[in-house]
C-alpha cells in the first residue's frame, strides 16, 4: 500500500473575485521509502500539492490519504496530531524558532510528542551529530549559516521518526556545494531509515538526486519518471 | 519549555516589553500609591472624628443627639460606669463629660462655643484635649476658675493666656448662668474649626455652675484598637453594653452610628476604588493588547511553522497566554516593589498639607496625610490587572491560534 495517496485532487484559490485553479485533477501515489521530486516551473502548483499532502490545507475536490488517514475525515486538531507523529517538514527558509538553540529546536518536537527527557537528549545529540553540527548544539539560529540552519531543520524533521518528510525547496537559498551536502545527507537518512522524502523543487541538482521525478505543469501532472538503479 | 520560550520571546524586543512594563508600573503604582494616600486621608478623617470627643463608643440619653441640652443628662453616671466597666476589653479608656452650648464673652464680643466639662487625667489617650497643651498649661484639678481654649479661638478673640473671659450657659431651669474664668492654656488640633468651638473647664466646676450634681451628658469609651477600619467586634460590644444598661434608659452607640456620613463613605469606598482601578486598567489594557497584537503579527510565520510541525492551535493560544501572564506577573512585581518603595520610604513620614490646610479642613482631613497601605487595595489592584490583563490578552492569543499554516508560511 502507498504511504501517500493523492486521488483526483483539485485546488482552487480565490483572490477577491478572481479564482485560480492551482491544481487540476492531480493523482499521485508514493510508496514507502521513495525519494521523489515534484518538479515544474514557478507557479505550477508544487507547493500547493505539498501542502495538501502535509494536511496543511484541504483540496476542493478529490482526497488525500496519508498512511491510511484520510484528511477530509479529520478535524484540524487531528491533522495537527497526525503531522506531529507521521510527518517532518523542511521549508525553504525560516524553519527554526529563533529564540531556541539548535538543540532546543530539535528537542521541541520530541517534547510535543511527550518523549522522556533522557531519551530526548540522547536522540537530539545523535541526530545533530549525524547532520554534522557537533559544535553548534547551543547556537541560536541567527548564529548559524543558511546551510547549518537547513541541517537543523532536517534534523528536526527526522528526529521524530516520521513516515514522510516534505521538503519545499530546501536547497533554494544554498550555494550548490552546501545544497549537495544537504541532499547527500537526506539520501543517507532515506536509505538508512527508510523515510520517504518528497521534494518540491526546480533545482536541477535535487532532480539528479531524486529516484523519481513527477513534473507538474499548470496544476496538472505532466510526467512521472522513475529512474532505475 | 513554554515558559522558557515565553520568557525569551518577551526579551526579543526589549524596547517593546519595556514600554508595556512602564505602562504597567505607572498604572499599578498609581493605583496602589494613590489608594494608600486616600486611605491614609480617610484614616486621618476617622481618627480626627473619633478623637474629636466622639470616641469609639458613647453612652448618652437617646434624646441628647437631637437636643443637646443639660436636661438630657445621665443623672447617676457612677451606677452606669459600674455596669459597663466589666464588659469592656482591656486597654479601654473611659471619660465622663458634660457638653453644652454656651457663649464665651470678652469685653468686646461674645462667641458661640461648646463648653466641655472634663476630668483632665481621664482624657489622656482619649481625645485631643488629653494631649500636651500648646501654650500655657493644662488646668489642675484644684484650679476651678481656669479654662483651656483652642489656639484659633484665642487668636480670634485677640486674647492672651492669663486673661479672663466669661462663660454663659443655661441650667436645667433654662436660666442663664455665668461665671468668669482665666485662660490657663490653649490646645491645638488637626482642625482649626475644632479649636474655635470647644472650650474646656473642670467637670465639677461645670456641674456646680449648672446645678446638676453628679450628672454628665455623656460617657465616652475609647478602645485600644487604633485604626478606623479594624473595628471588628465593635457592633457586638455595643449591643452587649445596650443589653446591660437597657433598664437605665440610656443608649450606647458606636462611632459609625454617631458619624453616619463618614461611615457610609467608608462603606462605599471599596467600590469607588474598584471602579477607579478598572478605569486605570482600561487605559493600560489598550496598550497591552496593542503591543501584544503587534508582537503576534510579527511572529505570524513562526506560529505557522509551529502549526505545520504539529502543534494544535489551542497550544499556540496557550503559549501566547503564558507569555502574557509572564509579562503581567513581571510587571506587577516591579510595580509593587516601586509602589512599596514610594509608600514606605518616599511618603513614609507623611505628606504635609498644612500649606493648604485651609482648603482641606472643611473635609475633616488631617494636616499630614500618612499613606495607609491596605491589603484589599493591593490585592484588588493586582487582581484587576492580572484578571483583566489575561482577559484582554485572549484576543491576541486567539488571533495567533487562528493563523493557518499556509497563510502564515506565505507571509514573510
Ligand atoms: N494562497 C493563495 N492564494 C491565491 N493564489 C495562490 C495561493 N497560493 C498559491 N497561489 C497561486 O497558485 C499557483 C500555484 O502556486 P504554488 O505556490 O503551488 O506554485 P509553486 O509551483 O510552488 O511555485 P514556486 O516554484 O514559485 O514556488 C500560483 O499561481 C500561485 O500564485
Ligand atoms: Mg513553491
């Protein structure tokens, strides 16, 4: 069974009297452990689709099911709980709570999950070491570089053992070298922990890393290409 | 964790937090300090009234209050005293007096006065006349031809200590009786008006002049309880006294019954204070809400992020409320410290109003106001700020909880 099922989904935005169909009858199934990129030009609906998969927004028609949970049948609070337990998020920027240190940002999500203190500390330590931030545990976000901030964001997305990590342009603000390192790191996580990664991107490098590329165009799926290894 | 985040968030924009804190300090301090001052003023008013020959409890003929003449007297005070003394708490002082209307005459003019016959040693600690005299000296029990008048009256009639004046009053047959006295000394009180009204002579002298034998017009009890507000048990004591002396035909009353206007004012006072606290808060509350709204909108993206990673919106509301609570607690801590500093140290020895005494006296106020910090005022002022603060804080908090992650994340 797929971990993410998107079935005939449409999303319409209203802006004043104007309406805009950002997604038009999109269907997509993602299996556990995939490393998949949603590609397409700006405005093609990548972020919109990612938000629907994350349960941050609801479609106007069609349905989105995450790990057997149909968002349309859930309340706002239940969707929040599901995100907490099953999803990790990495955004393009401003991923971190500015008043918390790197370690506290990562620990925060474990606190929300009511994980015991001793276990929290140990998991936070090891994940921050894993993403290469041994020295920066106690730095605030504004004391970290953009790449380091994104690493903390990845650490936070991963630390809660989610089924799926949704990453919206995670490399867009990074130079290519830093971006490549971040992607390599996520690839390792994907392989080691069998976490599913879904990217929204127009970064060529991300597509090179991805094992499957779904192309969107004007809110429709224009191509779905699996790379065989 | 919520507390840590809230605390750090408060100091993210220290200038803004300091502005709210300043508003709170000004608001709470004005509530606490001004209420302590006006309490002090009222305490002074009550003390003045009680020391102004009223006492805490007074026993007299029930008709005397309407018709204060020598006919309405207690003919055998010794019997009454024997009855009531065992009922009084330790430390209570008792004085017997005659108080009648009369005229004080000099060679040039006559002035209406109230002639009070006292036993000087009984008045110590009871009324202002028990305090040291201002000029001259107190009358001795054997100086039957002497009297004490107020300093203001002395100046008014242009006399000096040692001069003679004539006192005229009416005896129980409505005949004028008069006698000449030598001014032995003058007294001062908080109120110049009092000084112009009361003249004091020895009780036996007045009794003889009016031909009333042992009779007095009042027995005054002064309790050792000091401040006005704390008169627990006073009503019970008075009713016990009344039960005891029921058959005598006289009645005992407490000062609240004798001074109904002051008493009513005191009763409404807490209500006034509460209203005033709320008014001050409204001014302050707008500042708090506005600033918190600004803070919340600035952090819209953060709230969106927190929602995205799985925080329920109720939790966001709670976080903002914790922040507001922290701000309120911190603000009231600072404000109370500052208020206590003002009350105890800056105004501790009282504010001297004697420069304006002419204006304040008509209200029965003291020349010096010593602030009286009441716990009720302190708790109520802080309670109003905390409760209403949290209440108005709900608005920005709920706003923060309503940001949807998608709209918040698009907002940069
Ligand atoms: N909240 C919204 N209200 C109105 N229109 C919106 C809203 N969000 C997105 N859109 C519109 O929907 C379309 C798809 O937007 P979306 O953000 O999904 O594109 P995208 O593929 O992520 O683009 P980009 O690569 O620039 O991030 C765009 O034309 C956008 O203007
Ligand atoms: Mg996008």
